[in-house]
């Protein structure tokens, strides 16, 4: 077992992960490692760990393990941080980088400043999936848009979208008072989701400005969720509540999301921040 693991703590508008360079070697017992390192009292602290690995079909491969040890398919904020990491760690000198994920290969456009530091990253998140069989969500119609779902707090209207991982978006009057801690875990594990789901609570400020809180499967409420912000914009467009290009305000900061009508791809632009470097000693 690899006992000492160098890492870098990074965050994308508060969505914090522990990044491990696995280009030469990969630690074992990854679910257990994620649980240990993510603990905010006895570990490094984070929403999970992200491994940066070699890829046979892209420049790099990203693997994500949530704080509960489950493996995630995609993380928008995490992918931006990977872009900054590989560039500033001199693993690449390219400003357009391809990244293999469990949800396919994503393209990152890195935006360096005058000091050659990456200030923001644009991620091509691909085409959103709204077919119920592909999200996946158990529902009788081809799409699930603003449909009532029974909960312990009464019926809640949900729009189901996949951005490489399943999301249930509900529109609320005020995200500050939304029952994230109660409805979030209940809806995450609702039997309509074969593999659980991320749950977004969205407030429409204007057609070009949205607010959002998120309950992430496997992590609980987090400061931000990039795929969730993308799913929220798509859901609001499907419900006729927003334009295709909007700013999404999350607890940790802002993301610029565009659902391009020309190619149907969703593009997400936002920052990626390095917090600190360290070495973790496994127990």
C-alpha cells in the first residue's frame, strides 16, 4: 500500500476536492481513501478526491470518488480544476485539453492571464440528455418536465436532466429558505432514480440570472455543482423561464452557462482555485 500520498487541495467556487497525480501510480482501496481524506475533522477535508490519470483516448483521465466513497461519473467544477492543475504542474503546455471521464471525453479551454496562471476554464459539457430512459429516471413519458413527485412535504415539481450524471431540478421562490437539508436527501434517494440523483433548488431572478443550491448524491449540500448549474439552466429553458445564456449564482460563486442552439452543447465557464499542497499519510 502507498502510505504517503502527495495531493493538492483545489476548489471551483467552493466545490472542493483533493487532487492526486496518478500519472505514474494509483493508490489502492480508493473508496476507503476518499472517505478518509474527505473527512473535514480527521482528514484533509473535501467533497471527495479526484485522480488525474493517463488516458488512451484523451490528454488525461479524471476519476472522481465522493466523500462517501462512491464513484461519480462527472464533475464540472472538478474538471476546471484538473485543467488548471495539469497546466500549472507542467503536465501539458496546451490551452485546449481533452479529458476522459465516465461520461465521455470533455474539452477544456484554459484561459491564462499575463503571468501564465489559469484564471478561468471553459468546459464543453456536451449535449444534455432529457430522455427519461437516458437520464435515467423512471417516468411514463419521454421527458420529465415540471412533473409532480410525491414527498413527505407534499408534491414537488421536478425536471429531470442528465449532464453525464442525473439531476432533478425544482424551481423555488427563494433558495435561501428552500428545504435543501430535508428534501435533498429524500429526493436524492427517491425510487424513481435507478442510481440516485443530484437535486437542484433553483430560483429565477431574471431570464439571464439564476440562483441555485444543490444537494449532491454522495456528498450532501455543497457550495457548488458545475453539472448542476448546467442542468438548472437547461431545466429553466425547458420550462420557459430563462434564456439559453445566463449567470448562475451558487453559494460558492458564479458560473456562466450557455446552452448553444447551434450545436446543442452546454458550455460552462468559471474559476478554479488552488488552496494548498500537502502529503497525506494513510492510516
